[in-house]
């Protein structure tokens, strides 16, 4: 093997090793709001409406919610719901996102952040306090108890 071929082989193997990190980077960056909201809620754990264990499950659900196609970002609400910033704020896109969410989390609650709330989402301390008014409770939607 000649020197240029060896160098190309090393470059190719380096790229192959780095590929998993490159492909995971967007997911890590998007997960930041889930992490920030979880940490902020649990740091002030004295007056939580739910047990800390519930927020750890919400964190896992938040990370999974980021995988939905119409979700730009997601975070945990102190009230016990997942809030999302949708990519498209249309009726069809919202309905599709809610259907996907309820399929994955039949007992979950999803809150869509509206245009008026977007300013408060910039600060996580204000974002987690949003009252889930534009909310879809999967149990209520599916007619469960």
C-alpha cells in the first residue's frame, strides 16, 4: 500500500469513527430543553405538584417527543405535561403530532406552545410555569377515564 493510499485509508477510518457523533449531535442539541427543564424543576423540588420520580419519567418522554416529525423543541412543564414548539402550527400538523404522541404515551399530556407564549419559552424558569391550556390529554381524547 502506497503512502497516499494509507493516508486516505486513515482519513476514511477517522470519518467512519466520527460519523455516530456527527449524526447524534442534532439530537443532543435538541435535548437540551428537556434537560434544562428537568434540572430546573428538580432543583426547586420543595413545591412540586408531583413526585420527583414522575418528572424523571416525563424527562424520558420529553426526549422521545423530540423524535416526532413536527416537534422543533420540547420541555417539561411543572404541571406534569410535555410542552412542544411545533415546526408547523397548522391544524393538520397539530392533530398529527397529537396522534403520534398519544400513540407513544397513552396517559400523557401534550401542550402546544402558541405564538403568544413563545417569548416566555426563552427563559426556562418561565417556560416550566406555563399553564397547560392548549393541552391534549391523551386519556381525555381517547375517551378513557
